[in-house]
């Protein structure tokens, strides 16, 4: 995950935590979802990295698709 995306997620988490409009249950559920998205993003990045290591051709294709 890029550092700018990580900063955005941290800012979102902080604002959720400070919110008076959300119940504690809503805050907890929101935090769980954000953490799940973060883990999924890390897993996707690892998958693309490993896939690009298979061959220069695959790496070129992934770059063309904007995934690298």
C-alpha cells in the first residue's frame, strides 16, 4: 500500500474514533472493515510482486495494465 493511501486510512480511522455520531458498535465494525481492506491490499501487492518475478514478459504485461 502506498504511503499516501496508508495516511488516508489512518486519518479515516482517527475520525471514526473521534466521531460522536457513531455508536461504539459502528466504530468497531468500521475499524474491522478498514483493517480487512488493508490486509487485502497488502496481499494483492504481494501477489502482483511474486507474479511479476516469474518472467520479464509477465512483468511487462502487468506494467502495461498499470498494476506495477
